[in-house]
C-alpha cells in the first residue's frame, strides 16, 4: 500500500458545497502555521472568501484538481482578494482558457478566466508538511489528486458508488480505470476520499463495491 506524506496533526479540512452543480470546494487549513490552501474554487466566491477569513489562516495556494468550469469558475474572483495563481496540471490549460465558452454551453453567464501557473511536480509544500500530487487522467487529461496521510482529494475521478464521466473531451474510461487502480486503490483502505461532488467515502468501500471499478470487476 502507498503511504502518503505525513502532515502536522493540526491540519483541518473544510468542504464547501458551491454552485448550481453542487461542487465540493476544499479548504485545507494548518492553524499552527496560519496557512490555508483552497482547492477547486468552483463558484460562489463570497462563500469561499468568507471561509478563508473565518479560518484565521492566510491563503498561500490556490489550486484545482482539473479545469472543468464547475471547479474553477470562482478562481479569478478569489484572485482579486488573494494575489495567487491558480495552480493546475499543464494539460488542463486549454480547458481553463475556454472557461467562458464552457459556461455558455451550459447556459451560465461568463466569468473571467483566472491567472494560472503549473503545479509543481510531485509535491506541494504546505503548512509545515506537504501534499503529494498524483496525475490521474481519464476524466480529463490533466486531472490530479492531492494526497496526504489518511486523506485524498480526488476531484471527479471517483465518487461514492460511482466514477467520473468520460464522455467529455479528454475523457477515456480505460485510462480512468487505470488511474483509479494505480492512484486510488493502492492507498490504505482507511483513506478517506473527498470527491468533487457528493459525500465522502473510503478507499476500502469503493475498492470492494464500486459498481464501475472494483476488485470484483
């Protein structure tokens, strides 16, 4: 089994359900270091900014698991308060650049595309520890996971009882299944998975019973 980086004991994760697609933005705080990282700033920037302010921590990084509009639409508005680039895998650049057209295709008003920068390779230092970054394509070409001991932010790779859709540009079920088996199911069974939509789950639960990708299939 893979053992992710060990964080300081005070790390605290807050899930913020935002936007019409009920996307799970994730605010990870390290009160001891007074630092926070916001992952998947999908919508409702006032909700996200209020959560950062209430945490008592300074936002030191803004990142996304992937570039679909429901995961990045509030990034530019957050940047108006916190001057940070949106960190993403390089293969998501075109998706993020096309934010306005993606939103229009689903009937949502345009928002500004955020200022972006590539994620560092492998790890993101944070709060006296580090987040491991794992490339997990299949839902999109540049989808990544953010992993630390006992937890994984899995975006739209896998959900409780389901997996990410693969009918959008860059999607491929064979690739997605390989990502799940290599990057998710090799984590400890007790690892809590925090998906981009819906409730949390665990590696063991999904590995045993997920109807799309499991030990049985």
